[in-house]
């Protein structure tokens, strides 16, 4: 093995050792390290215009979801959240939001891409204006 190949091999091993270990959890359960919720446990939500949704799950956790703009989100009566990977929606991951608005003609219904941006702390939840607190 040449000296440059040996140096590259040592560097690759050092990088692999420094890489974070993947987060794992028992089958079907979100990891304790990751901040996740199951969309089927969402019990309430509030929206801020057509760009932000705050959802509260059965455990009382509140998550913020951001869109680039989702027509009808602010007027929606129902909100469906579908993770793009697995059965949980975790901070940093993409989800699909389906809205159903008050119109019987369907003009406020849409399906939009969103991202789970963060899990709010108790202090952040309390600091939300009441109209945004799920």
C-alpha cells in the first residue's frame, strides 16, 4: 500500500469513527433522542396564515410545521398530516399536509409540502398568542 493510500485509509477511518451513531428505537416507537409525534395522535392545531401550523398531540407536545405557502391552510377545518418516511413525523423531516376548508365547493382544499421545524418548549407554548396556541 502506498503512503498516500495509507493516509487516505486512516483519514476515512477517523471520519467514520467521528460520525454520529444513527438514532434507533424499538420497532414502531419514535426514538427518545428525536423529537417526533404520530400524526394520528394530533388532537388540535392552529395556523398562522398559510405558512405555519402548530399541532398538539395527545401527550401535550406542540410542534411547528412550516410550508412555503399552503392555499387554504388558515381557513382549514381539518388538517391531515402524512409523514414521507415511516409512521412518525420528526423535527427536520418533510411531511405532507392535506387541508379541508369551509367551502363545499372544495376551493380551500389543498395538499402541500411542509417541514416539521421544531418541538416547542412549555415556555414557547405559553408565549404563543392565544389564537396560535393549539
